[in-house]
């Protein structure tokens, strides 16, 4: 049985990032470089899925990690992978950057 991955809504993530009393999560953007070139959430780290297997050991498994993609499907898969790999708190950005643009930053470029 796979672990249930916590979903975080764009507005919840924005509130978390704006709350100086809370430690900021790692924002892990797993989209392709061409997608990140169009739009990205400030402070996110780009790690395309194709590089994940070789580079995930560089990440801190104890840090809350919000995984980001376009619509939240690829990021959910990566969050499950991180959970199986021992990460304490992988979270999925529900709806991805598309939802972030809809709910938090309407000026964000879309594709």
C-alpha cells in the first residue's frame, strides 16, 4: 500500500511562503527546462523528472518538499517516489503551476 501524499493548495503554499514564522519548504519543480523557462514559482529548484534518479540524493529528506509540475500529475508521482525513498514530508502542489497562476499569480505566463 502506498503512502497518502499530502496535497497543498496554491493559496496554502503562498500563505506558508509568506509566513516568516515558518521555515520555508523546498520547492522542487520537476517540469522540463522548456516549461520552467516559460514560468516558475520564485524560489523553486528545477530538477526534471529525467534527472531525478541520479540527483534526488542531493535533496534533504528531512525538509518539507513541495513538488511542482504543470497540473499536479507528474509531481504527485515524484512525491510518491520521494516518500518511498524515505523523505519525511513530500507534498504535492495541487493543480501545479496552472493552479498557482489561477489562484495566486494571475500575471504568470501560461502554456
